C-alpha cells in the first residue's frame, strides 16, 4: 500500500513538472514573438529643415506642391514654408 502512495505521488510530481515546463515554454515563445515584432523598427524620415531623423509614425507630414515632406515639428514646417 505504501508503494502505491509513493508511486501516485511521483506520478503527480512528474505531471506538475511537465505542466510547468510547458507553460514556461509557451510564455518564452510568446515573449520571443512579441520581441521580434518590436525589434524590427520603423522607417525613419529626415526633416528637411533641421535634418533630424524621426520615425515615420511620429513625423509631421505635409504635402507641398504635390510632394510629401516630413517634419519633426510644426515649427520646422513653418520655417520650411517661409523659406519657399
């Protein structure tokens, strides 16, 4: 009877270890997938006034004379339009 209890306890511990290992493995895979999407980066564009590079999603975009220009701020946009 004592052997049966020890055998059941060992089986239970083995089950818990496998379950924990699978959970950690899936969490690691999720972290790797989310990291790979954020590490790709984003296209940078150059401000024609101050020559600063800004991520495209944060750039101040204006179409001037049919051409797209990207600025780091409204102030740079204003300086650019005053020059032209």
